[in-house]
């Protein structure tokens, strides 16, 4: 007996799912709705409440209406209740909108062991909206739960209860989540420590301290601010796009890679993810080398160990080992180190601004520092480009100082709430760092050139010619004729000179370089790990493994360390910096394009919570990023795009098995709809005809040869729909059909068959095919040809089965379809072999042609101990159209004109690589006295159709009677299906006709005797002329309805195609599919 909850009452159900017919509600718990305004509040008494006591004390206490379970079981469960007092509140306490009982039962939980039978306090299996239904499997943010299926609330209750009785209480996923919870909490960061701190540290680099003053000197304060704002515009637009993407659903680890791949798909994500991870790894080396250069500069007087280059390598190697140790120690230690470095950096910036207001001494004045002066601001406002420098070259030098906005997004998997943290932290970091850059740029305290000599003062009566330094008492006119060592244009250590305490600026430089190196050292492995987890590059899956409670990518750290160490040994920043900046800009461009693309696709799934974005602004940002890449370094931009294109092509070719609902998929859909609608405006034309086929394969894997031959002339030329008809009890058929749709379409895709799968459930095979003939396709992309296999077992089949088969052919003609009946010697159906595969442990649904022989025509073979010799031959026959056909012929017996379909299909076959060595031979009927004339006429017609042929045969004796042995075989074949009414009296004959209308009457056989002769004679001619052909294409005879019985027609098809190579019996719909007009 399995207990489950029904209306708050525990009821026993046997394993068979039977239930008690009547229930007395007297024993039910007291259930009532709280009359408070909140209509979702449900209050339930503990089930141990004793109703009997109340009943004895109050004769009116029984307030439940007794309801027969049997009366209402087919519709719903119903409890009638009239609440009259409030005393029942004393037995429970309220908690917000939901009340809990004293025990472990939670009445507000509609999805616990009650099997969804309690919603809003009513007896319904419908489930209230709940976030758990929408989680992905294995979500670390919560347990995925399953809502009642449509069948659960639509089927009869007895079946549903039986399902619940057999169900397990806890799902495997719930158990895995509980196990995950027992491992201990993850270290998660808020938006300040996780995003704001990291972005600010990564944006502020050494450029702030040692290059910004030079940039202002070259471009002037005006253009310098424009350069800063232009770079900020790029990063701000990218930040807005990042925020939009990050708030369109939960963001997992992987940063820029995750955002791009889930928006644009694995092709873009896989290519940029690898580049972005590599760029971050090399960026570690760039920042460490920058740090090492500063240290060497400080020590160059007395502390050189070997030489400057080798000292950079030694110091850089030691530094990256220390940084690796901090990173491997865990994200918590790394975050603490980042906070300390940020305080140092902020102190250095504040130290600079304090220094600008401290009155300068004579030494600083001699070096060009005069505190804030309006004259210096006016003099420095305009540009003064020197040497080969210009606006764009100066911009290229500054722009790397604005990158680093993805530092927070790169550790998205370690954030408490990525959706809130990434937009808030990233945009605020851009704002704060931009203010700092602009503030430093407009601190007009230093002149462009200064000698540094305290004796270079102005002589009385000297004409200053507008020089601000001269007006302030110093003569730096000598700098016009010789190179000076001080001033904005000459001294990279201006900030250190201006600051209140110089060593603190040096500490700031160290902080900026080390923090950026540490951020990149953490970002690269995190992004790389996310890329490897998605298994886009299978060879890299080794690096997907994580360690510890934070799933740290230790293997990725080691790989990043090796890459960084290799580039540190180069010890030359100018070699690696340009291409690194371009890699980052390529990521920014794709993030902006992702935002634009997702908005442009108008996918219903694109609903970002962050609304402050615009698709056209994002597109402008993407174009701007591409332009900046070429401005910074054109050859580095070309290399970046070349690498990205190579990776894109590689991932596209490999076609990773992932489905992320990307905007690319949405655009494909929109484009397909638009193209289909556009196609409806185009009138049909004979030159554009192409076979669009319904192929009655059943399960595609059950008749691979039939699919192969149809696919041979539809691939890249027309529509191919593999169709299956389910017959039997409707509910079972629909369930089986729906469960197999995706698997069978996946089988077609996996086996590189450009075909669709469609299925219908019907009362009979003929009814199902009739539905497919009428409803398949979309607009102009509607099938026009029916392809089916010859019914090889027609002799053993029932009359109804044969009637259905023949009815399908009749229906196809009625609906104006062409018909192709295919036959091979062993038959097409290999379902019995698949059944053996399943019995011996093979995966039936994954049955496919092995990758090792994709170019060859082979399929999986099974040992003869598992299948008999016949099944082995069946397997071999089923793969014959997948093999490359050797040199041979395709014999086309064009006996009657059907519009040209019988000629078009074999011609299209010869265009295929597998059939290109087969030549067309054309056979047609003619008069014995005009064989040469008929041959010339046919050659002329084929030439006008531009169809190449190897030979033409005119058969003049088609209408001769077949030999006696062949005719005798035919008569013996149809004998079991003849009525022989002429040998019986009239009454008996009429009775037999009514009882067996499918039988062949003597009158029918006599009326079509000449046609029967022709079918038998044709087989003799086929045996004579085409026995060695690779494929025979033959005109399909038409059975006139009401004249030709089903069994006689099947006998015609049998005798036509008997003991021959593969045969295609083709009949078009008698509308032209060929033309010789241009």
C-alpha cells in the first residue's frame, strides 16, 4: 500500500492504483480558507486534530458535505465546506502568507509528496507558478521540480493515481542537490568586491601614472579629454550591452565567453572564448613585465643583477609565481589581495590631487610645476603633436588604459547575483575611472617643456611672448632648440613629481600592475574552464575539471602560468601589447553585436531586466570597436580576425551538440519564415521544379536504403520528409509518437540526412498517409512526390493491408502527386535487425553509419552469431545506396510520358558523387519499321532537354505475347486471388463478389489481359537488357479505379520488378517538369 495525499487526507492505494469508492469527509482534517484579503493564503489544521471530540460537544459541528468519490472521480475531487467559527486557528500558527503545521507536513507546499493535489487549498492537480519548474537540470541555485504533465491533469484519475503510486518520492536531481548542499557553502562575492573593485583595478593601469601626462601634452587638455571620452564611449556602450545580456537570464561562469556563446551560439562563442582566454593569459605577462620594468628602473643605479633584460625576466618569473600562489589559494584570498591593492591605488591617486594644491618649491617650479594656473590651462588646452604623433596614434596608446571592464563578468560564476552585480559594478567602475582620468587630464599644473634648472629665471625686461612659464618667472625658451628632460612632453614621472609623496605613486604603479596581473590570472582560467566544460573543443575537455568547494580550475591556472611565463621571457612589452588590445576589442565588438543581434532577432526569449540599452547603439559600438582595432594597429587587427575566422570555421565544421537558444537560431527562424512567405509570391515555373518528397520510411532507421535513394535526388535540390504513421489505440500512439519525434530527427541530423521527420497517428495506414499528403509542407515548400517501398509481403498480407497500400497510391494520384515505388531484392525493412541489436545491447535509436567510413557506403555489421545469414544480407542490402556506385548504367525505361519525372530523377542521380560513374541508357517503345527514326527523335528530344545519355534503345517487340513459362508463372501467382465466377451459378457468383470484392474476377482478367501480357513481357525484356544495370527506372503502370483490383495490380508490380537489380517504378502527375525553352 502506497500512501499519498488527497485533499489533505492520507489515503491508501494499492499497487494497481485502485482507490476506495466512497470517502467520508468526517475523518478529513479541518480545511478552511482564511477570510483575510490575501486569497492565496491557505490554513490547514494538523491532521491529528480530533474531530470526534468536537462532534460530541456540538451537534452542528459536522459542517462537511459528504461527497461520493465515484460520482465525481471522472471530473474532479470536490469538498463542500461551510466555515462557521474561528476556533480552529488555535491549533496552528501563521508564517507570512502560508501557515505551517506542528509536524513536518507543509500545507503551503503544493509540490511535495501530495503529488500536486493541493493548490490554493482546493482539490486540483494544477500547479501554481513556481520558479523550480523553470530551472535547468542540476542547477546550483535551486532544485528543479517537475510540474504535472498535461496527461496528468487530462487523463482519467485512476491512471494518474496509479502513476503517482509507482513514482519515487525523491528525484535523482533532488538527491544530487542535497549532496551538493552538504559540501559546504560556496564563496560568493557581492557587486562591490566581485565587480566594482576588479573592474577599477583592471581599468586603472600604469598608463594612468606614466603615460597620461604625455598624452595631455601631445593632444592638449581639450583633445585629451575627447580621447578619454571616446575610449569611455566604447567601454560604456559595451558595458550597457554586457548588462543587457547578463540580465537576460541567469549568468554562469565564463564571463565574456558565456555571454557571447549563449547569445550568438557556439561558433562565435567558441572562437572568441579561446582568443579571450589566451589574451588574458598573455595579459598576465604584459602586466608583470610592466611591473618588472618599473622595479628595474628603480634599481638600475646600484642593484642590477645581470642586465636590464634578464633582470626583467628574473623579477617577472618570481612575481608570477607569487601571484599564482595567491590565485591557487582560492578566490577568497585573491579578493582580499585585490582590496588591499585598491586601497594603495586610491591612496596614490588622492596623493596626486593633494600634491597639486601644495605650494610648489623652486625645484618643482624649475621642472615645470606651478600649481593650478589659468595661463597654464589656456596654454595646454590646444594640441601640440610632435614627431610622428597624431590624434589616432595618441588614442591608440591611451585606449588600453580603458580596457578591463569585463574583469567582473569574467568571474560571473563566483558572484552572488550576477544579474544585479555585473550592470551595477561595471557601469559604476567605468564612471569612477573616467572621472579620475579626466581629473588628472585637466589638472593643468605643469607646462609642456621645462629645463629643471632652478637658475633659468626670467631676466627683467624680457618679452615673454605669451609663455605661461615666463609670466610665472621662469625662462624655458632653450627647450625650443634643445631637448629638455622635464615637462609634460619629456618626463614620464610627472605624477610622481607633482604628488605630495613620490614613493606612494611608485606604490600605486606597483598596485596597478600587480592587480591587473592578478585579475587576468584569475579571469583566464575561469573563462577557459567554462569553454572546456561546454566541450566545444573536445581535446581541451581535460581542463574542465575543478577542485574544491569553489570548483577552482587548478589545471587552467597551471596552463595560464606556463603561457604567462613564456611571454615574460620575451621581456618586450611592445611586441605583445598591440595584439592583446585587439583581442580584447574583438570581444567587446562581439558583445555589442550579440546585444544588437538578440534585439534584432526579436526572439520572445530576449527579455533583459536591464532596460537602458538600444540595439542601434550596440551596433554602433560594435562598429566602433572594429574601427578602433584598426586605428590601434591594423596588422594586429588583421591577425585577430584571421584567427577568429579560422576558429569560427572549425567550430562550424565540427557542429558541437549544444543548444543554447542563441539569437542566431532566432534569426534563422525569422529568415526561414520570411523566405517561405516570399516564396509564396513566386509562381510555379517548370524550370524551377524540383522533387519534393514524402518518403514513407516509418522509423527512418528502419528503412535506411529507401531514405538513401530518396535523399540521393533530394539533397540540396528539394524537400525530403521522412514520414511515419502510427496506428492503434490513439492514446498509446500519440504518447509514443511525441516521445520519439526529437530522437528520430536527431538520427537524421547525425547521419547527415537533409530531411525532416514527420509522424501522424491515425486509425489506419491509409488515413495517416492521406493526412500527410494533404497537410505536409509549408507554402510553396509542399511535397509533390510520394516515395514508398514495394510491399514485398503482399501475398501473406491481409486483404485490408493490401487495400490500404493500394489506396495510398490511388490517393497520391488523386492529390496530384507523382509516385515512386522502390524495390530491392532483400526489401527495405531492417527493423528485425534493429530488434536483434536491441536484444544484444545495441542502442537502437543511435543506430547510424560509423564516422570512420562516412565517405564509404558501409554500416555497422553484426556478428553472424547474433543474426542469421539472411539478416546479414539484409544489412548489406540496406547500405547499397550509401556506397559509391561503380562504373555501370542507370537504365531508364521511358514507356509512357508522365511529364518527364521519370527522366528528371535519374538525371539528378547522375549529378551525385556516388552515381557520377553511372551512365544513362534510355529505353522506349517504337515500331519495328521505324527504329532508326524513333531513335533519332528521342535523341533530339533528350538533347533539347540537355540531358546527357550513353545510349538509346528502341524496343519494337514490347507488345508481343510473353513466353508460356512466364505467363504460367503469372497465372499461378494470381490463382489464390481469383474468384472464378464463370464456373459458378449467377447467385453464388454475386454473393462471392460481395463477400470478397478484392478478388480478381474472370471478366476483369479478360478485360485487361493485354495489359497483363505487357507487364510479363516487360519483365522478360528487363531480364534481357538490364539485368546488369546498377539501377532500373521504369514507368509505373496506373491502375484505373473500379477496374483493376488491388491484387491484380500488386501482381503487375511483382512481375515487373521480379529478379532484377534495384528498381524505381515512377509515374509523374502528367504535368511538365522538363522544358527546352530558356
